[in-house]
C-alpha cells in the first residue's frame, strides 16, 4: 500500500491555544453542536438566517462580484433572475456551511447516508478497467461532501490539492476531515498547491484518483482564453497533459444539496470522449464545456462570488472595481 505524505504541516502547536484563536475555536464548537442538530431544523434555521442577512452590508462585495460574473456569463438574465439565483446561492451556502461539522465529527455510516450517488457506474467501470480517474469539478459549495462522504468514505482512493486559509486552526480542521478516510484504501493524500503536479501524476499512475477543480483564475501567464458560457475565461490548460501523463480518464461531476431530501446529490457524468486530443486549446475548451454542463445541474450552488473572470482578454480591464 502507498500512503503519500504531503510536505506541509498543519499540526496544532501550543501557540494555537492563545486568545488570538479563541474565536475560531468557538466557531468549531458551534459546528460540532450543529453536526448533531436534527437536519431539517438546522436547514430551516440556515434558510431563515440567509434570507435575513441577504441585504446585509457585509454581503455587498460578494454579491457585486457574483452579479458581474452572472451578467457576463448569462447576458439574457434579468436583474430579478440574478437576484433570485443569488438568494438561493446564499441560502445553500448557509445550509451547507452549518453541516460541515458532520464531516469531522459524525461516523462514517452517517456520512454515507447523507449522500445520493448518481452515475456511480462510470466510476465502477473505470476501476474495473484498472483506470485512474480525474474527477473534474467546479467550485460548488458541497464539494467537500462529494470528496469525503461520496468518494473517500466509500473506499475510492483520492488525492487532492489544498490552499491555506491563513488560519492554522482552519487548516488543521479542514485537512483533518479531508484526509479522515484515507487509511481505508491505503492510498492518497492532500497536497499543498506549492508542491506542483508531480506527486499528483505519481499517485494517478498508482491508481489513486485525483480530485481536480480547475475553474479558478490563475492569471494571464498561466492560462489560455477559452469560452465559458457567453464570455471568455482565463483557464489553466493543464487537464489534457494531466490525463495523458497520469494515464487517467476524466469524469465530470457536481455536488448539489437538496434541502427537500436533506441529502447531497453527487452527480457523475460520462467520461470525456476522445480525450486528450493533444491540442491544449481544444482540450481546455472541452473541459470548459464539461464544467458548464455540470454547473447547469444547479447554477445556484456554484461559487459565483469567486473572481472567476478577473483576467480579461483586454489587458488592464478590471471588471470588479
């Protein structure tokens, strides 16, 4: 068995118990309490809270970024449609945020029941053919549930990348629950972004699947401009190379929280066909089409408040100011 070790340290130190971090520890305490709260009651409270704070001043920046993204991606949307989508977006964010303690504090059997797997046959077919999988997903609010409760807790070996929260307590908490079930398979790890893709490729070749979210804007120098809905987006052209070097199939997926069933729908689509092509732009465009398709499962739960379109084809243009 191969258990890959990451090079970054998220262990707790004595200094992390200082008053500076008591607010963070209090928040984790609340997440612990909410993790044992009846789900329907917690969801109703989260929905009520989201509706109350939707017009709060501290959300103005988040909404401005989101409305800018929505206007560029869906110019046909009216202001009313964008506003309704963002109300649903904030409501889903609140419901999912209050449930995150489950991933750290509840038992595996409980987590397995929280997820509804749709299209799992694509994963089973790839594993039956002894293929590694690149799980291609966009930044949606339920992404931790698909990776942990949907995949790792079910025995799928997973590696993924991690970006610091600039808070060592959150780093410790999040990396802890994201690697909680790694030992079930004896494979996998959580890599820091600074480590690059070499350990990912190595683990893919050892049939450890990779959880890949490539939709953030990483700047002009690292990207190609590819169509994304009605606009163009600076996109890292890595997916084709990664699939080739890792000898992996690419399976798009999306995670959507269904507050009617109180479960996370983890929806896998068929693997990308005839991929990679060897043409970076074609591969990147095919990836973006796949990402659009899974976002369309539930547009309201995508992270529209990220600065997804910060780098524009027009040099010097700042659309978020």
